């Protein structure tokens, strides 16, 4: 299979996107296609006319749908619920005018946020002071003794690793409130992730903003705008590497010092900053239709939700890593259902296992994607990588077998991976495969 080759410089692309009002960044995401947005748009322009309907079937951060929404009708789908929230805030919100008095809403929000936070501080006052003692330690002042004291402090928190057993009075109360699903005070993040990805105070802030959003905002779309701002704050205040597969184990001074840089970040400030940006990004576009859903791709392809689709943009996972394990914490933030976590990583009980991440199922998953597209009379634009679970050759053979003609563009670009020591860049080959129905 012949492919046209194009080089994309990561840095230049990011710079370009900063000046592009069609793009807005919400969270760090493995496999995000933000650097490829102009290439994806160009390919779509070659395949279907303006005002067609595009289904972004593995939407993730909804970056593609949001980028295309001025020119196309968009249906955004992903199995993860947080994706639908982001898509609602960036895409579906364009179906309405934001007439709310946002300043008044923020004023009301702050009142409710403080109400929940004050209750949390009262309930867990001793633990709060102990946690803040460590947050206040300056860079360069950490010692081995302090690190050990901190590890001792964190070991008292109830978690799957100690079968939720704790001898501390306040932490026993925390566990009891969580297990009883008592939501008079919001405390899901305090229970799940304080002293792992967040300080106790950061976790209290996240829960208190989450509480305020539920108390103040009724409209689903407006709620999604505020939740997306909170997802941003969550993603950028977390002391992890951008995903939530496993928190750092703080095995030496350098890792604890680095972790505590993040512990000083202010959730409320990050939240307000992104809220401003999302509101500024918002545009009322009455002549297009937008829809957001959250289904397994094959279920969606067999439903009537997508009957008007002209083109499916498909960006499936391409490694063995399940998104539900990497982003379970964001899913919990959105669902806020006090799910009982398991394993050291405190994963959700409803983790989706994607067939695209499983060697034995990936070929059938592609077959079902292409057959579903054909059944719906839709062209497909597929993003895939040369490090994927199946080869380009296998994909194009499958497409041909099912009745598509394909054209491949190979894009060489700096791909950011989330490694333990932060972002690493390496050049990889990303394919854009235009599959049109014969
Ligand atoms: C490579 S990411 C998409 C990234 C996205 N294009 C972006 O720019 O943010 C793949 C997405 O597929 C979703 N996914 C995995 N299996 C799925 C399935 N069976 N049905 C629907 N979505 C699925 C994951 O949740 C993940 O968000």
C-alpha cells in the first residue's frame, strides 16, 4: 500500500493551535489528536462536503468534533462518560446561547463551595492540619525523616490495600460516610484520592466545587461547561503524570519534592481560569446540529442515533492500555457515584475492557467498525499508529474485503507519551486512512 508522507513538528503545531480559536484544551490525554487537527480537517474536506454529518466515534477529549463544529454537524461518542461531558461543553453547547449571568452563577457557586469545604474541614480538622503541615514544606527542606513521617501519615488512610481498615477516628468517619453514600457533604475525592494524587485540601476543593455545581446548576449543558473546567483543574493539579493508572510511590526525596510542587496548586484558581476560557470559546451556531452520546462503538453502529451520518471519524485505542484504567478517576469525578474502588490503584468496578486493546479481539473489532460504517452508508476516516495492535496492511485488506477503497497518508510527528518523568517525545508514524465506499 502506497502512502503519502508528511512531517509535522509538534512544537510548531502547538503554537499554531494556540492562535486557532477552533481549539481549546481541556485535559492531558493519551492519544489526543490535537497536533493532527488541521490534517484531519483537510482529509475530511476531501471526503465530504461542508455541512455533512460527522460521527466522532471514539471522541476522548472531543477535540476533533469541537474543531470541526463550525463546518459540520457533529455526533460525538465515547464509552467513557467524561468524554460526553467534555463534548457537551465544547460542541453541544453551540446549539444554545449562553444567556446565564455567569458572574452571578459563580457568586452562588462560591458560596456553596465554601459551605461544603467548611463542613469537610470541621469533620476532618486534625487530618487537615497534618496534611497541610506537609504541603507547607518548601522545596529543598524535605529530609528522609519527613518523607518517612509522610508515608506513615498516608498509610492510615483507608484504601483497598489495607482493606479499608483504619485506627484513626476521623478517617473511620470518612470511610463510614463514603460507604453509606451519604451525600450531605460531598467527599468522594477526599476518600478516593487524598494523599495519592492530591493533598487533602485539594481533594476537599474538588469535592466542594463538584458539590456547588450540583447545587447551583440545573441545566445539563451549562453543568457540563462547569464540569469540564473542573476536569481541567483535576488533570492539572494532580501530582501524577497526567493519567491515573498509578500514583507515585515517593521512594526518594526527589520524587516527594516533585510531588509536592503539585500539592501547592490551587484547584479553585485552575477551575475559574478554564471556566473563563470555555465561556470565551463558546459560540452559538444555530445552523448545525450537535449530539453527544456515550455508547460502545458497536452498539452505536447498530442504533438509530446515527442515521444521518455521512462520515465516521474513528480514532480507536491502539495499544494494550485500557483508557478506563488510565482515566478512572476522571470518570468517578463525573459520575460521582461513590463506587467501591479495588486494587492498589483504586480502580472503578465498571472498568470497560476495549477490544481494540486486546490482541485476540482487535481484528474483529475493526471488522465490526467497518461493517457498521458500511451498513450506515458512511465513509470512514481512520487514525491509527504504526505501533498499533494490527498492521496497516491488515487494516487496508480488511477495508477492501468489506467494500471500501482506501487512501493512506502517513504523518511523522512527535508523539507525547506520559512517562514517569513527565512527557517524553518520540517521532512516530501516525496514519490517516481515508476509506470511501465503492
Ligand atoms: C485514541 S483515544 C481518542 C482520542 C481523541 N481523538 C482525542 O483527540 O482526544 C480512543 C478513545 O476510544 C475510547 N474507546 C475505547 N473503546 C471503546 C469502545 N468500545 N466504544 C467506544 N469508545 C471506546 C476510549 O475511551 C478513548 O477515549
